[in-house]
C-alpha cells in the first residue's frame, strides 16, 4: 500500500497520545510496528495499520486526510 508522506504527517499531527496503542489493540500488530509504519517514509506500508489509523482518526476526531489539501 502506498501512502503520501503528507498523510503520515497529518496522522502524526492529529493523533492522540495513545494512538499506536489503540491501533495495536484493534489490529493485533505490535506497537513497535505501528510506530514504524506511521513514522517512516517507505515504498509500501502495512495496509491493516494504515486503514485502522485512518478509521480511528475519523471515529475519534471526525477528520480525514484529503489528498491535495494544504495546511
């Protein structure tokens, strides 16, 4: 799965403190892997982690990253 680097910044800037733990708890993916997925620029990402990060941001804060938006 490809992810825009700006989306990673958006997720990190808007995520609550315990975000990695929440994702880990709901996916079963180790917290260190979740942190790695959300903090490093890579060619491909763990689809389960990214989808859950997007879902949780929408549920918790009511926001979603929109490609092409600035700010």
